C-alpha cells in the first residue's frame, strides 16, 4: 500500500528581478487560496519553495 506522507513543491519561475518582492509576498499566502492544499494539508505535510530565473 502506498502512503503519501509529504509533498515538496518547487516552483521554477522566469521573471524579472523587479518582481521578486511580489513573488515572495504571493508565495506567503497562495496555499490558503488553493483548494487542493486546503483539502490535504492536515493529513500530508506540504512544503513549497521557488527559484526565480531572470527573464
């Protein structure tokens, strides 16, 4: 039986350096707006991170 205990999400973003502050702000609250996250976060540990590549 497969049991999922944790999920790690890494976003690869292409954006100008000028939007870094916006990316950081949105990354801080987007999960609470995501229906998938809200459905499973109590049963499965979910971590997120992002990398910004200059566009």
